[in-house]
C-alpha cells in the first residue's frame, strides 16, 4: 500500500477470509497522536486559516442573505416556485440565483466611475412625509 494522503488505507481486494476488520466495524477511534485534530492543509485557528477562510465564509454568507431578500428573489420561500419535482425546483432556483448574481453585478457597475472619473449618482429615494402630517 502507498503512503499518500489520498490512497486507501485498507486493501480493497476481496479475500476468502471476508472483508478486513476495518470494514466490519461500525466506528473507529483515532487518538490525538495520530494527527486526527490537524488532518487539514491549514491547522484550525491558525492565522493562515483565519486569513484564508474568514473572507470566504463572510462573502458566501453575505450572498446567501442577499439572495434571500424577500423583496427580490426570496430563495428560501418555495412558494415562489410553484412547480412539482426536485429537478424543476432546482432549475428554477438556479434561475433565481443567476438573477441575484446579475443584480449584484449591476449594482457594482453602477458604483464604478463614469467617463468624468466620478461615480454615477444613484437615484434618490422618494422622500416620505412623517406620520404626524400624513393624511389619507
């Protein structure tokens, strides 16, 4: 057997004695000295691990919240995709995520500087009157 990380540790070839012991067990226990705690490229909690994974996690969670916005795609609500079947649901969800991506890209493009070097102005939100002076 090889010593590479991705190589199998048990011989997969069948034998007349039956499967190896490891294949007949329901669970195994690894001691800390066997390296079970640090069986990844970057040790958990190290500065390198924080530098690599913190930014990725934050950006993915940000996009999940962006796509779940009830005013736009609302991907967490399946009532917006009224069709039966997991394949059809998956396809419609893919369209919703593509639309969320396009929305995010267009917002980014709107923030880039225009021909004069200044960023484009966003459309101002309509001002609303306070409730004290509002009348139906």
